[in-house]
C-alpha cells in the first residue's frame, strides 16, 4: 500500500480540500450563515420548528456540495437545473432525481411537487378556529388590505431588475405565509427558493419587532385604546358550512389556489365536523410535525453557496422586509378607515393582524392594545383579520400564479 | 471531488433560469400590481357578502328558535292546572311516582342511583315524577 498516494486520495476526496478550490470559500461563509441561523432558531427562538431544520439543511448542503462534480452531496443543484432546463434530456424527470440524487434531493421532491406546503396548510386548517372571522366578516377586508405589501414588493422587484416570475415570488413574502411563499416560488422561481424561504420565515419570527413601531406611528393613543364589543357566538353548523363555502368559492374564482385553499379547508372541516376527531388530531400533530421535518431540511438544502451568495439575495432580503412593512401599513390604514366609518367602534390595531402569520400577528395587536388600555382584549377580534390574511395571501398567490405560470 | 470545468456550465444554466421569465416594463408591473390587489379585494369582498348572508340566515333561525321557546314558556303557566293530565303516563307508573316517557326499568335504575348518590335508603326518599328531558 502506497501510504502517500492513499493520503493524497483521502485529501482529494475530503471536503476540506474543496474549500481551497475555485469558489470553495463561499461554502465557508454559508457554513457561518447556517450557524448564525441555528443560533437565531435555538437561542433567540425565531420560528425554531422550521428555522432549525432550514439552518441544518443549509449546513449539510454546504458541507457536501461544492459544484456539479460533488457525487457524494446530499443535494445536487445541477440535477435540479437539468430538471428545469427544457433542452435537457432530464427535463421534468423525477426518475433522474431518484436515480442520481442524494437524500435531500429526494426529500426536495415534496417541495417541488407542492406536497409539503399543501400538507402544512391542511394542518393549519385543522388548528385554526375561523369563528372570529365568521362572526365578523368585515375582517376579510382587513385581510385583503394587508396584502398591499405583496404587490408593492412585486412592483419594487420589477424596478430592481427581476423578471415577472421572480418578482411575484419575492412579493409573496409580504403575505407573511411561509407555505404559500414556498408553494409559489417552487412554481415560478425555484432558483430563489432558499433566499425567499429564509427571508419569509425570519421576518415572520421578527413580527413582534417589525410591527409595533409601525402600529404606534400610524395610530393615535385614542384609537389604540378602543375597546371592541364582544362578537356573536357562531353555531357549529356555520363552522361546518364555512370551509365548504370558502373552498367552493375561492377555487372556482382562482383554480390555481386549489392545492392550498383545498387543503386548508379540508383540515378545517375535519376539525369542525365533529365526526373525524382522529384525523383532525393526526393532521394537527403527527402529520404536521413530519412534514415540518421534511420541509425545513429540504428548503435549507437549496441554499448552496454558489447560488445563495449573490447580490440578488441581498435585494430579496431588503424587498421582503419592505413587503412586510407595507402589508402592515395596508392593514392599519384600512383599520383606521373602519374606525372612522364605525364611529370609533373598531380598534385599528386589528388591521395589522391581516398579514397572516397566525397567531403571532394577532398577539402583537393584543399586546399593543393592552399597552394603550390594560382592560383591552383584542386577541379574538384580531384573529378574524389574521385568518382572513391566510385566505387573502392564498388568493394573491393564486393570482400571481395564474398570471406568471 | 469537484469538477471545476463544469462550474461554468452550471452558472450558464443558472443565468438561463434567471432569464427565462418575462421582463416586465414598470408600467406593466404597476398595472399588474393594481389589478392583483383589486382581485384580492374583490374576492374577499364577495366572500364577505356570502358570509353575511349565511350569518343572517343562521341569526334569523336562532332568533326564531328563541322566540318559539319563549312562547312555550309563556304558554306553560296557562296550562299549568292540568299539565300532568295532558301528558300520557308511561307504563310502569305506580303509587305516587309518575313516569313520563321513561320505561319502568330505567326509572328504577335512576331511583337507585339517586339513593346511592344521596347515601339514603331508598324507602326514605319520595319521588314525585320522572320525566325524560328531550
């Protein structure tokens, strides 16, 4: 055995050697980024259920993928590039991915096919009580208003030189809805998925820091102190009929929303109908956890250094923040309008909850309302716009998908 | 481990993927954004109207049910002098105990449970009537 030759082979096969070849240093930066994301997820508790998985997926891909020759990588960007290239023999071939891909390539098929986001929506539906929205349908207007950031960020992205498909994917960050952002991006601009998913989930975690200054700037002390009347009690029959009506209406309006809205409403029907408690329990807990594991790690895998470290990522991060802020502004402005029209009966703070991010945004409305008036309980009133925002962002995604697919 | 010669090819594919989408003019983008925002508003506005209609239907149904039960309650005192006579006694009614829609075996079981819960002998308790609440 030639020891020197064996050592050379081991060195050439090792990942350490790859850091010193062309572009390998970028992987080192991404490894540092993944450690930062792990810190934010574990220590600062920023959306830990997803961010820890995303960060570790990011770490794994940047430890194993250094370019198209990385045969032992867990995720292969080049395979997915071939998958998307109409000229290539493996165009839209899941078989090629299964044959040549690594573990994360195979898990990523669930993202690419839109399975994980839809199943997450099913779990969200099973966990959501739409009662506050049914008792106060005006909440839907606030949910619509809070999609302003989606379309302003879309416009901003076009101004910064992104294509229509990329701009649509960036804009949807403003919907503050991770599964919707992933669903739309995998269909329109899969090469931006890593940056968009990380931006969306990071900003959702930062809602308690992003929204309050905007809420205080746009509302007066008097408006924030408004105590809202208790909403009517919603009957069981109404709660059962609601998901059926919404599914029929929204899917007929925008068929491209069928996977998201269909799964959201099916999950909710299981919750409310009272005869499928086992299914509702499974979807809310076991299935949701399993899908979260797969979704987090496979989305993190898309952050390979050669793709992620670019000026585009910085632009996406900035546009994502702007989208969140403008969505909050949109909800608050319409909330103020409702305050005026209702003669001061509606607290405009509930408008900011229209950015989905259930239930974080509603909690922020509650906290700000209670700061202004300790006797104020806005949580249930804010849950209406909050869940309306989920439907609103799905409609916005459906519109963008219909226009740009 | 790394085939450097193919890196350039990957970057070319990346660029192609980036270029694949349509470049929109700022005017087109503004129209798309306004139109999209309007579609979201219109969709949720119509949904709101549908919810108001279903809500109104259920509220009126609930109000009707309340009115019916209130009417029953007000009618009850008027018919008070002969309430028991109006209702048919169930088979098994004996002595002072009157059973309404309750089989005698169930009545015996209920009396036994009540006696057990109260820790009193059954012969010290006086049952007047047992009626199934529907």
